[in-house]
C-alpha cells in the first residue's frame, strides 16, 4: 500500500509541477487568444492555422522524432553518472538537431510557392512561407534544448522557461496583431519561435555538460539509434499532421477559410485547455513506464495508475466545459464563435476515450515496439480522416466533434486489443469503476445541456459537476492520503 501510494504521489507531483505551468500558460493563452479572436476574427485564425499546420507537417517530415527518441538516450546517459558519456550524447544529439532543423528550414523555403498554392489556392503567401521557414530551425533547436533539460530531470528549468516564454509571447505578439492585423501573423509566429529558442538555450547552458571532441564518424554511429527509433515516431507524427492538414484543406475548399478558423478554435479548447493534463503527465509518465517496461505485470500497474489519475483529474474539467460551453466560447473567443459549441460538446465526450488510449499507447514506445506503434497510428489516422470527411460533409462543424468521439472510441478498443494480445494488459476493476461513474456523469451533463433550457441546464449540470468533484476527491484521497499531505504542508509553516 505504501509503495502504491508513493507511485500515485510521484504521478501527482510531476502533474502538479507541469500542470501549474500549463495552467499559467493557459491563462496567458486565454488573454492572447481573446485578443486574436477580436482583432483577427475567424479569417485570421484560419490563416494562422493553415500556416502553422503546413510548417508543422514539414517539421514532422524532417525532425526525425528526435525530441522523443532523444529523451531516452539523454536520460540513460545521465542515469549512469558518467559525465563523459553525457557529454558525448549531448554533442551528438545537438549536432543532429542542427542538421534536421536546417533541413526543415531549407525545404520550406524551397517549396514556398508550391506550399502557398496548395494551402491557399494561390501564390500570395509565398513570402509568408519563406519568412516562417526559419522557425523550423528555431523550433527544432528549442526542442533539442528542452530534451536535454527533460532528460537530465531539470524540471524547474523547464517550468521557468515555459512561464517566462508565455509572458514574453503575450507582450510581443498582441501589439503586432493590434497594429498590423492579419499582416502581423507571420512576424508573431517568428517572434514566438525566437523567444522560445532564447529561453531554452539560456536554461540549457546551465547544465553541467563538459565540452568534448566527438568525430563525425562517431556522431553518425551514435546517432543511428536516435534516428532509427525517432524515424518511426516521426512517421507516425507525420501521418497525424498530414491527416490534420488534409482535413483543413478540405474544410477550406468546402466551407471557406473562416470555417477552418472555427475548427481550429474549437479544437484549441480541447487540445489546450483539456489537453493540459496530458501535457503535464507525459513529461514524467514515459520515462517512468520505460523503467518497468521489461515486466508486463509492472507495466500494467503503471498504466492503470496513470489512467486512473488521468480520468479523476480530467472528468470535472470536462463536465465544466459540457455545462458552460456557451460561456466558455464567448469568454475565450467571442459570439462569432458560437457555431463551434456542438462540435466541442461531442469532442469533450471523446476525450474520456482519448485519456484511456493515451495511457495505453505509451507502452508501445516504452517497450521499443516502434513498428507496432507506427501501424497502429497509421490505421487510426486513416479511419479518423475518413470519419472527419463524412462528419463535415453531412453535419458540418458538429460532425467533426462526432467523428472525433467515434474515432477515439474505436482507437481505445483497438489499443486495448493490441496491448492485451502483446503484453497481457487489462484494466483493473478500480479503473473500470472510476471510468464508468465519471463518464456516466458526463453523459448526464451532455443531456442536460442539450435538452434543458439555459438556467435549468446550469443548475442541474452544476449538481453533476459537484458529484464528479466529490467522487474524484474521495478516490484521490484513497490513493494519495490528501489529508496527510495537507497536514505536512501546515507543519512546514
């Protein structure tokens, strides 16, 4: 029991640190997004979304997944306590980061006329792509510095970098949008990338890594492992980004750029405000699961613990979005974005299944099953894109929310089948109880929002939210002994 409690507390500790950073960044993001929505409107958000999704696709094509595979190598070297080994891995990794970053920048600049034509149907944005091509280098270098910090467990530096970056980003991009409108989008993207790079570089320089000579032959030899594993991860990410890019192009052609802006805004809520829990947990979960990947029994235990905490934290937040979605959209954006309400409602239900699948999917990487991971993601993105096309064609924006929900239900069952067959995985009765109750409350909130008039839906929905919060607290207390934690904090003061 003590061992399990310690494991749960480790999960919550990492989540609280990075979750706190995410909450702060989200608050800044809310302010920033509000200004963007008011100053640029759906059209501006659509242009921004198309530019960033296009460069994101090329980045996934050229970065070889180093930001994921590199963590494993840096962490392994750091755990040995061998300073020479750490210096060698750091040198090799940083060289490959430069190579892949430059590759992405050059490719974007060279293909800029074609990218403009493909994305916007004309060549008016050729220079926009040329200018933001430099951000692919900046972002890859930033990711490389973050990998060094993460691999060497410098959690505080990562947190400080994220907080400071959010503040600087707010006070530099908003004036650009205010004075230049849509023309400020490209400078804003560049300034944000440069700010992030400056901060991660500053904190990475604090690492105790001694200079060392590494030959190019050894750079290639040492980098093979990173590139091999990263390549499969990169392909998976490339497929996901490609599917997202194709969908945006389809929406743009079928409904207009403003529809792309609405779609982008809607899923920004899901991926940013709800997805902060995934972002916070992923920092600690992957290396922790990798440490026990040799044992199916221990892997099952860690996955279930992570899934339980994910649902307990996420559920009350999702319920708030379900009940108060109208006010959430107006506060975060404006009344112009009301059409995305139904899309978010259905997508929010899908997040429950995303949490389950997210917890299971990491075991494929932890066990080094990169090929299985790739095929799993390929199949998923094929039916996700197909469902998105059908959903938008027949139901518009609401259909994209429905397709998201259905896709993640299928994905959860698919991953469960794969992990059960390969690693004898199964969910515990404790997790099943937590999921069933919290998802049931979410369905009740969804029904209240759809079937009851405004004031009544808020009253009934608030009761369901209160029940969700109470249940989450009781279950977390069983696992963490919250009272003793609070008591310990009081004694310190």
